[in-house]
C-alpha cells in the first residue's frame, strides 16, 4: 500500500492506527520474517510510543508522521534482531566481532533493499497519478532512457514542450514523494 498524502491529525491515534497498522506490519514482517511472534508487539509498541510522544511533547513534536512511525518501528526491529543475535551465543563465549559485523551488514543490506522497494512502489504510484501527457514524457525519458529529441518525436510535440512537461512532471513527482515521506 502506497503511503499517500495523509490528512490525519497526529493526536487522532485511532485514525493513525487504522491507516498505518497494515503498512507497518508488512514492513516489520519483511525485516523479521512473516510468522514471527514479535511483529505485532513491535507495531503496537510503535503506536504506544507515538501516544506518549504526543502526550508529553504535543502533536507538533512529530513533524512527518509516516517517517516517525517507520523510524520507530525500524529501530525497535533492529533491537530485536540484535537481542536475538546476542542470545544465539552462549554466555561466556565471546561473540566473534567479524561475525557480528557481517550480521549487521547483512541486516542493513536487507533493510536498504526493502526501503528501496517500498520507495519504488510509492514512486510508481505517484507517477501513475500524473496527467497522461506528463506521465508519458516521464516514462519515455526516465524509465525508457530516451533522449528528449526521441521523446518529442514519439509524442509528436516540440522539444521545448517535452522539456516543459519533463520539468513539470519531475517537480510534481518530487512534491508527491516528499509528502509521502520518501524524499
């Protein structure tokens, strides 16, 4: 589910839970592996922390709700992964630093890939919402890698019109992605 512009009040906890619970469960599930018993606990704790944050510091303390929620869930999930890594090693047996660093690197690589995939989904959703003439130019130029001249020939408009549509599309796309918390 793409994270569209959300007009939820940070202090409307039930609305926030309703909107973000599914995406957070999927995100944490990707990180821990589906079927893990701690997925729901992590997401629930994320919402509890949001509630505490808003009660303690006010709604304005959470600037970008989506980013805040995913960051908290991400950090909690990494804590669980680290805790499990420590528990795998018996007490008294030193943790091999190279193994620990390799595990952290693997976890971060997997996390980075998941974030890139989610960002791609949000970007494609935002792209699909653009006006057809602008979307066509962006698809041909960015996705297909064509030159501006090739795009102009295919679309049947002048080079300056292609350039205008490209700039307008990129500006609008960047705004949508910013509002969605991707950039």
